């Protein structure tokens, strides 16, 4: 069984037991529920939402908030001796999918 959920402006394909890195959530460690479920499939029957499936929920456990690897941003203008080097580390939330329910 798998589902497609929407969180942080992105869509993720999830199934039970998956561990994902998603955009940072403003919640502490513990359980959370995603109600923006776009599609649920159990192998035989597939349910699509318009835009969301009304009775579907995905329950996940928040494992923690971490930072991604550093990305270097380098800007240069030719013949002007202008160089900028900036680094960025994006925050993300690590979750583990516990249950996909379709009532």
C-alpha cells in the first residue's frame, strides 16, 4: 500500500516503514498526521482525490530536525574582479511513516 502526500509545497510517494527527509515542520518529536493525501493505492484499488482524498490519513513519527549538506553558491563577474562565495545548509525534518489509513 502506498500514498502520495503533499507537505511543504512538495509531493512525496510514501509507504509504511519509509524514512523521508521533508521540509522543516514546526513540531517537536512525536507523532504527526498528514491529511493532504492526493492518492492512495493498495495494489488492487486506487483512489484519487479532487484535489485531496477526504477520508485518507497518513500517520508518521518525527525522528528529528537536522541540517542538510552544505551547498556552495559562487558568483563571479568576468573582468571586474568580483567574486562572492556563500554557503547554505537547509533545515529538514526526518520522518518515518507508520500507517496509511483509508476510512
